[in-house]
């Protein structure tokens, strides 16, 4: 718990955005000398000097608009009453914010507002959090002299179609903040003002209800609304919050800073924090609204044990559960050896929780059988970027995209999977940056309101490396190499070798057309655009990594960026969009069987010595088992016990039948999770986990930003997860204990050079830090490799294209690829337990009309999807978003069993599974559709 | 020399029957074997004489009008063209007092020839201004405009040279010329008359503007209610391109400039320059806050020279005749000529181009010839629906921007609408608010809600239901609209209301006082 209570109040709002100008202007406002950057509005100048000004249409997250006319001021030697929000300061300007005339006009304007507003302040949900109320008080309005007989909008009917917020047009003051937030902040353009003059009103899409409109429920409009017109349903039902806790979202790798607004320990609403480095005041439907799972009835709050998974669970005390687990693990080690047990850490947990898990495995289990769920998503990123640049992390901060001129987006679908970053990207695209989308599917960014990709390269699943080689071939053969950058910054021997390789005619786009499925002319244009635009930035997702050549592709992109000089400054870089909130952190914290924290190899005796000395234990110098090896070992009888923290491998890992067989073979499976997940069916011990609302610690997002996670309440299970791990290690004979999570970070900092300057105290002071943060003075590193690569010289790697063995054939003629959808998250454990399922209540199979017609499949019909590994039944959705020959599904719902069909193939370097390519057959099924799964 | 008969093909003239007259004339010419060419010219804007038929004989243009189809046999039935001695002949064009009394610079060519007759355009001095502009520097062009004293004719009367200089000086290579042809003020038609009858003049002026400030594209934002102007402009643009008045190599200079026409969608507010820019960009027609000025950040955020049709057209006079020649007309800071448009309850309505400085009364009596109803004039609204209503004691006021401003009135776009003594000024006051309520874009509060409340308040006053304090409320509302509105629509709506309160005492007060006396 935070030491001092942070009382609720609205976040600071200086009315208009900060001016980027470096020049300073001095002016006089109400007799006070004020210095602000040039181009600052009079409003912001006044508010930042502590001079109050009423405002309604202005908010500092949006460009000034000038519609409400309550911020009028007098400026000496100027006619009329300029609006302070739209009038920039000028040197020696003299402003009077409170002349008699100004006050009278303001009061008359507010009187007009109130003449068309319900007089129900006392029973209004926004009572106490309403800017109209504040402004009416400010101007001293005492009477509405127009009476109540005039035309008004008081009879307009509220729209309660959205599960999370209400829209009550009778309270609307038509300030357009919602419309502008939808455009400027979110970039969806779902809202507009319909009608004109007095008939103006806010409309979603073409005047349909919010739920049926294009609205993506990000909540930006709700946050922007100054009245109760757009307001969270929870606030309507429960009233305003009394205190706040600033924390970090636990969904995707964007890592939005959120402010939990509370009554007591209960969240009333979650709002994006304007000072959040990753999100700067924006959020999405998941972070903003889908936190109700934390108090869902399915939560397990007490430890459970059973002797055999066929037995019913027994609820026991923590001590009993830990004793039970420790005894089993020790017994197994005694019988089958030290290496017969292992653990999997979670990218959903905090750095501190992950740290203690890997420490427990190395120190208490006495082996290196530690792996993490990042294995199945971004392990190739770590490998590929380390080989080429020297650091297993993305090169930029998110804000960098605001400087990009050409954006190459490969195998990522940010508007669904990383929505808050997508909003940044869309803003930049609206400013004129060009976008190249390389994806088999026509994702929304290819064409959506006010965004259109310059090029869509519909690369065939599995052909990424051929694509990147062809791009590089064009760069090299058309003289687009940044020779100066390469000569100065890169390893020239490796470049020469790479150049000889990539120059080969076999890599020409024309030669690879059949492999990539991309017309050579388009591919050449893409290469020229990326190389020649000025700042070329690469963003990518799991569509790059989850392939048999995932690591090769990451290196291929790194080669491309180095060859074109697109590294080491704002607007460029190679940027993974991480799937989970703490993928980066889980990797940083040494969750790999071959690497200690900070990516130091376990065979590095100097590194090992540091840990041995700190932990007072001898470490095994041999790498341990990766997850697939653990499963194989289990089926072979050598690997007997597994501790899994926060990962539902039975649903999320590929080739479900194989995974289930492996789990069934274990003598002891310990699962730590919020819910009895699919994996828990096979478990002997269940440790109830904590939601992010109960966690104290840090998450590290995709831009290496270390954000604080602060508890709004004590762990509902009675123990923090790191405490459970420490108790288990202690019970196994290796004492582990920390007074608090902050002390774990102290140990992390002491043993991890890139974290050396990180502490909770610093994070609390500065908000967040992007590692490397090597010392106490450092506030982190926004952009990496600015003057030299972390590994010294950038290293080019030869990237031979090797087709996957998973190929379409006569029996399985279609290629299945998987992805995410906006409202759901991964295996859905959380989002399925919220109203987000109203948007997406089942996984559907997107299939091209031609493929469907060939098979007699109609839209909405159930289909039987089979691979050489297994089969499942899904509902077909006919779509031309996928090309013929490719089908696509999500994997959010366990009953879909999407991973029953995926295969054992994986990345050659890291074993990251090849989720994105599975040869399947799709045939009509006579099974009835699955019931809705809202709950 | 071929004999010619001229019958206007222009919206007002057509609405008064020129098409039928033309058909009848054609039939007569054919029936009687008269060797004369029938030319559909533009209208001279003397609408009380339309359908106006001109017969050219030996270089003289004789006027007949108004002519109905039934009159046509009487004119042509003799087998020869009617002459000066024909009973219906009104004399030569320059003998018609309505026309002879004008000083036509901008409208000099209007009605002379077929609007798309490029040869006639050139023969009457068309293209001279463009050639001159190409032969001097941009700075010299702007200097000529400054010398001319030309101010914006759309209503705001802003000095044109300052705008030109601002756009010229604005950094960037992408700039635009936007011609505001969304002529929406009630009682105005000068833009339309010019575009329909002398389209090349506007195109030439836009080319001059483009060449001067460095724009490559000009856009004419035309209200959709002007289909004939749309047709004429598009045809004129095509011909001007063929003749290299527009295009990639204007008059062989190597300079390029082109013009496109964009149609509005029926919104009055899109005549406001920033709402017009939004509309051209494909957005809702909503007013933008200023700054930034359109001259620096206008269409698509680029420096944009926005002018009304008449302002641009005047530039050809300025360049061809020289700035000082233009400035020789007018008075005070109101230099040059202004095309006034007389309408409402008048005997002779139409376009009257006069140098600034003549009294308003000359329009009413000298040109309009009194009221149509024969009753006494009571009020004249000058400057469109947002202009002041002027009572008789103001009619000697000179037509001059500053004199009007000092009287709480405005010249605006030059619309002059006269009312006889049956007009209910309280109803006009209510109409001012209602007009604003109907046409408001809805962005700013004083206009969106204020106009509605103003309409209701004046209604209450008219229905004798008002409270004693309501005139005070009205006064404060007018102040809030004047000072608080984002653009001139809300900001100027109080002008007609205030003018009624000032110049027609009792119009609004009487009802209230009577009402309180009843109680």
C-alpha cells in the first residue's frame, strides 16, 4: 500500500497543448509577468502561472478549438475579446482576464449554456466532477433569465448501449471534445457533430448507437467530456472516487500508465495518466475498462492441493500448500535428480516476481530449468537484435514514431493488439508519413478513416525472410545503402559478406515473386520508400517472430535498418511490439535457461560469480531446459515436476495434444494463476495469484520503459506472489526473503548493469525510466545505439531463406495463421471475464470467399478445421481481408482449441513456435454453434 | 457588317423570360429572312428592363425592354431590324439613365458580349492585366494593389494588398488561391452576374493572384444554387486553358496556374472563409478559430489567398488601368468602385456600380426610382441579412466603409434591400435572430444558443409576453454575441437588431410598454 493517501482530484489541465518552441516570450497577465515558450496560448500561459481562467471546450490533450467562448480576455490595443485558448502569446502583450466586460460576457455565455441544460446537479453523476458546474460557479451565475420555456434538448434519450459508459445527449454542451478526442487522440473518427446550429448534436457513426458504431470504446471521448454526457457506468452507479493510485496496465506491451480511481479499495474507474510516458493520457478498451476480472467470482483466493489430478481439490493454508509443494519437489529431485524439475516464469507478472522465480529455480532448485512464456512470442527478438545490435530490445521509445517519415509495419496489427501505440502511429500518418504494411491480411491500417497505406505487401505466411532479403537486395542493388553510416558504425567485414550474399540475383524481388506472393514492382517501391524517405522505421509483431525463421527475420530487419542508416536517432529503429505487459521485463530478468539476468550467458563464469557471491550459492554453469525440452522430457519420463507462474500452456502453447500429454506425465505440477485455467486441470498444487491491482512492483514495456505497478489493495490471496515463491524456496532449503518488493529491485539493480540506476524511489520521483539506466544519475535511455551499437559495431548477419517444412499440400491445402482482436486478450482469461466479450464472443475463422465457395461454406456456418496435429470446430467468416489460400483465427476462447491444430515446428534458434503457419483443411461441419461465453 | 440581336442568357434575365423571347426573335428572323445573328449575351443588370433586347445596327446598340414574346412580331414583323425610330426603342445603351449613371470598371464588359466569347473578351481589353502582371515583379503587383486602395468586397473590407503581401511572404511552395463565390447574402447577386457574364475576368484575376503569390491552383467555391454560373465557369476554364490564360505555360511565360470549381452544399456559413476552407477540404462547414490566418495556414494548412469574386475581379481593373487610376475613384479610405445590388421593394432593381462616396439616397431614388408598391420607403437594409436597417435620416450618408461603420452599419457585399412603410421592424429583428439560428454552424455558443434565445426573446417581446428586464437581457445577449462569437455571423447578427432599436424607436419597446400598460 502507498504510504500516503493520494486524494482524488481531476488531473491537471492547462487547456492547450504544450508549445514545442524553444523561444521564451514574456507577457503580463493581470499584472503578473509570465514567461512561457513562444506559441503558447494565453490560456496555458495564465493557467501555468496559476491564474485561473474558465474553459469548457479546451483541454490540453487536444488542439485548441475556440468554440465555448468562456475563456475570453481583454488584450491591450486589440479590438474585441479574443479567446485565450486560440490566441498565442506575444512579447510584451498585456492581458486582462477579469475586466468588467469580460466577466459580463462570460456570465452571459454560461447563462446561454444553462438555458439548455438540465438543472439536476445534485442528482447528476458528474456532480463534483463537472467543468460546466465549475464554470457556472466561477462566473457567479445566479439566474437563467431566459426561463425554461425555450427550445431545448432536455428530452433527448440516453444511449446506454456501451457496456462501460453512458451517453446522455440532454447534458451535452456540444464542445466537440469527444469528437476531437476520437479524431486527434484515438484516430478512429467514429464521432461527429450532426446537424448544425441549435440542432447540432454528437453522433456516433451515422447516428447509430455507440455499440453499433465504429466506436472502439477506448474511452478517450469519456475522458475528454467536461460534463456527465459521456460518463463511466460505474461512476453513474457508484459515485465519484475518493482516492487514486497510479499504476500500469497489465495487458499488452504498450504498458499504459493508468490512474486507478477508488472508493476505499474498490476501483470506480481506471483512467489513463496524462503524465504516462508510454501513453500520454490515452488508453484502450482493455486497460480503461476491462479490469473487472480482478474481482470476478472465478478468482481462486486460497491455495489448493491434491495428490493426483484425478482427485478433487483440497483447500489448504498457505503453509500447508507450500510444505506440500516443497516436499513433492524435493522428493522428485531425490528420486530423479536435481535436473528433473523446473519452472516457467510469466510475462504477465512483475519484474520482481519474475526475478524471484528464476532465482528460486537457480538457487533452490539448483538448476537452470527456467524458461518464460516469452519463449512462445518474442524470443527471436531477443536473439536477433542481440546478434546484430548487441541488445535484446527495441531501439526506440514510442514517441519516436512521431518523427518517422516511412513506416514499415511487418506482421503486426497495432489497431487491434497495441491500440494506444496505433493511435500514435495513425497521428503520424495523418501528418503525412508513408506506411508500408507487410501482412498476409488486409489489416485495418491498410485503409481506415484518414489512414491509407502507401503499399500493402500481402506476404505469404512463412515467406518473411524472402521478403526482407528482397527489400535488402533492392537497397543494395539500387545504390540505396547509407555507405557512410555502414562505414562508420558497422562491422565492415560482416557487411561485405552480407552484401555479397544479398546481391545475388536469387534475392531479386522478381525472382521471389512466387515465394513472397508480392509483385516485384510493389516490393521495389517499398524498399525505395523505406530507404529514401528520410526517417525509416520498422515496427513488427508476432507475425515476424512466430515462424521457423523468426530469428532470421529479426536479423534481416536489423540488416535492412543498418544498411539504410535507420538506427540511432528519433524516427527510425527496429521496434518489436511486445505482446504482453512484461515480455521485455521477463526476458531482462533472466528467465532463460542459458542466460542470467541482463542477458549474460550462464557459462560466463564472471557473471555467474557475481550471482553466486550475492546469493551465496553455487550455480550450475550448464544451460537448462527450454519449455519444449521440458515437455519432451516429461513425455520421456526424465522431467518430472514443473512450477508454472501465470501461463496457461495447455491453451496457449502449440500442439495442444502434445502439451497435455506432457502435463499429464508430470509427478508434480504447480500452477500459480488467478483462475483455475486449462493447465490447472493437470495440476497437483494451485497457488492463487494476484491481479495487477494487488501487485507492488514494476513492468517493463516494449520501449524498455520500467513503470511502477502499485497496489490499490492488499493481495486478496493474503500473500504477494513473490512472497509465495520465497516461501517455497525457503521450504526447499534455500532461504529467500525480502522486506518489500522495493528490496527485490535493489537486488536487481545490484546484479544487473542495465538496471543499476533503477529504484522504486527513482521511479516514484521521475515516473518511469527506460533502461539502460546504468547509474544513480541516469534517467534512462530513450533511443539506443545513438553513437555506437551496444555490441560496438553493428553486425550484419547472412539471412538465407529456408522455407518452413509446414507447407500446404493436397490434404491440407490452406495455411492457417493466428492473430488477436481488439476486445480480447491472448487466451482471454481476463477479458472473457469482462463485458468485452460483448464485442467478440467467439473465435471465428476468416476465410476467403473463393476458398469458402469451393467448399460449400457460407458466412456464419460452422466449419471443421484440421491439421496433421488435430482438429477443431470454428465459425466461418467470409472475408476478403485474407487472400485466397490463407485462413485466420484468433485464440481467445478455450473452446475454440485453436492450438489443437498448430504444430511442433519452431524457430531454429529459440524454439519460438511457428504459430503463424499451419497447413489445414477446412470443411463444413454439422455441429451446432457454440453458446455465448459472456461472463 | 453582320447585324446582330442580343438577348441575355443570364439567370435573372432568363427567369424573366429571355429564353422565350429569344425563341420568338429567332422565329421572326427566320420567317422574315432577316440576315441577323442572334447573340445570347450576358445581362447588363438592369433587371427592370429584362427581357432586354438589344439590336446592333451600324455599331450602335439600341435597347428595347422589357420585351415579351408577344412584343416580338411588333419589333421584327416589318422584315427589318427595329431602329431608333421604333416606338418601343429606349435609345442607345448609354442613353439608359440606369446604366448611364454608373461608373462601370468591374462590370464594364458585363452584358456586352456572349460570356464565353474569348475573342470579344480580348477585344475589350481582356488579358491586358495578366500580361502586365507577367511583365512586372510580384512586389510591383502588390504595390499596384496597395496604390489602388482595394479592399475586400466580400464584406469585411480588409485591405487586399496586406493579404497578398502576407501570402507572398509566407514560406512554402504549396499555396492556394481561393475565390469565395458562395454568395449567400439575401439581396446580392453581383458575384453571380459577373461569373455568368464575364467569367474570363475572374479567371484572369485568379491567374494574376496565383502568379503573384506563387500559387499553382485556384479554387472557386461556388454555391450550388448557381448552376448556370457553374456551367459557364467550367466552359470558360476549358477555353482559358486552350488559350493559355490558364495551364502550364500561361501566355508563354513558363508559369503555371490552374483553376477548379468546387460546389458548396447549400450552407450559408460556408461563405465564411474558414468554414469554406473546411468545406473544400471535404469536412463539415464549420468555422475555424483565427489565428492562424488563412493567409498563413489556410487550405490544407497552406498559405491561402482568399478573396471574394468582386475583389479578385477588381484586380484586373487595377492592373490594366494602374492602381492610381482605380484609386482616383471613391472617397476617403474607400477607393474605387463598388457594385451595389438594389432589390426589395423597388421599382428598378439591378446592379449599380458606383464610386464610393455617393449618398445612399441616390441608389434609392436616382437608380431604384422609388418603391415598387408606390408607398414611401421606411427602411433600407444595406450589406445583407447581417447589415443595419437604415431609416430616412441616414439616407444621405455617403456610401463609404468608414461612414457606415461609424453609424453602426456596413456596406458589406453591397446588397441594398428596400422596404416600404408596411414593414414590421420587430418582425425584421426577430428574422435577424432566426436567420442566424438557421444558418449558424453551431460551433460557438453565443451563435448556436444565443441566436435561438434571441429569436425567442424578441418573439416574447412581440407577443407582449416579455418581462420588464427583457430588453436588458436582449442588450446583454447582443453584447455577448458581438464580442463572444467566433465569426461574423454571430458577431454581426446584433447589427440589424441594434439598428432597429436605435433607428426605429418603439419597434421593439412599444409592444413591451403597451403590454405593461395593459397589466
